[in-house]
C-alpha cells in the first residue's frame, strides 16, 4: 500500500469519491419512537462487542490519513449515552488531519453537555424533533421528554454548535400537520429545519409507503406559509435547500425515497460493533472490528476498506423488485 502524505481517494466502481464517514457509538437509545422500535426496545449489542474509544480513534485516524475522509458524524442509537463522549470528541479532533466533526442526537441530555462538546472540538449538531406538541411527543417517543429536547436545542445554539439543524420525519396522519409550524419554530430561533422522507428502517418492518409524506408534499405545505427561494445544492449534500424570502433562514428536504441522490453519494458507515457498511440499506458488512482485534496493521485496514467500497452498489433501489430491507434497524446501523 502507499504511504504518501496525501491520501488516495476512496473511490467506488462508479467513480464516487467518499469523504463522509458516519460512526455509530452505540445502538442504545433512551427513546422508543414508534417508527423506529417496539415499546419494549431491542436486544442491545453486548458491551464487549462495541468498539472501544481506542478502536474508534484508530479507525477514524486510518480513514482521515489514508482514505481521504474529511467529515465524521457521530451517531447512534443515541450517541450522548456513550460514556466519556467529550473526551472521545477531543481525541478525534486532535487527529492529524482532523475531520470536521458533527453529531446527530435526540437532544435528551444535550443541555448538560453542549458546552463541553463544543470545547472538545465538536462543530455542530443535528437534533431529531418530530413534533412541538407535548402529548404527541409522548405518544411518538413513548417518553415525556419534549422539554429536555427543547432545552438541548437552546443549549447547543448558545454553545456555538452552529448551524443547529433540526430533523423531522413527517408521517401521514401522525405529524404532517406540523410541517409549517416546525419550520416557523426553527426560523424564530435561528435553527435550520430539515424534513426527511420516512424510510423502511424500522425494527418492526411496519413502514408503509402510502404513509410517507413526499418531498413534493412537504414543499407544498411550506409554500402555504412561506415564500421559498431555491438555494444551490452543495456538492453531495443530501438535503435540497430553500431560503425563506426576506430572511437568511433555510429549510431543507431530504428526499431519500422519491428523489434519491445515490449517484452522488459520498458516505460510508461504521456501526457501533465495528462493521463497515457502504450504504444505509446495505445487506452486507465488512468486519473491521475482527481485523483490529486480530492485530491488523494500517495497510490491512486500508485494504479492507477499499475492497468493501469496490463492491458498493449503484443505489438503494427502494420501490424496485430488487429492494431488500437491511437486517439491522436504523438504531443498530447509525443515522
């Protein structure tokens, strides 16, 4: 393998260059969202099977030094449940080269640690919030924690974890009547609102396409209240964005199902137990944890990573006869 100072790009057979790594820190979560998992939760991964902090740092370091990864998003489950998270963030941002580091969270507990995470080097956060109604939040998540999420958003904004992005998944007949209201909430507070089409990644296998609110419908709802001005799409960004006329506020739509962006995908995923996934909907994984614990050197890790990417498919194929749901639910894959 090469040992040059400048890493060779991580390219698949379709010519897509991968620079974005999603790293799941745990499959555990302190919510039980109805569209994600059953009320009783799931069988969590055994602690011994999870990557240690040293192993996470080693893999991310390999990715930045040898594979050209420039952005890392920490996910879960709920990543704030990972003990010692600020210390791990500090280690990752101290790497050379250091990735731009962000985090996706449900916001519970964020008020307590937003300052520490920013001080450790975290750049920004994405917070999931599907409703502003306390009774609906409790019904959707099976937990009465809406005030904690709102406090977490405010704390992240105050700490400078900007832009604070708010992610919502509209579901027909559940919360689709709040689309414009959620956008207004974000605009008023200086957050960046993003709506995501629901995807077949729930543990129960209960996803129904006719309950998915499409990007076109989302934009129609937003257009009833706001004048939307298209924003030029950034390279490989999953969200299409619009500026709300008369403001600097932006709202985005991630149309993974109806407007798939697989042709420009630059992401690769690492599960909490060290399995490399080339796609959110991948049906195969590469076991980097086994290589690490077997004493593999950096050359072997790099080779495994490149071999896995060589087999990446053209897209997720949702809606086609070839589509297969992944065996793991979203909480075990990492958002």
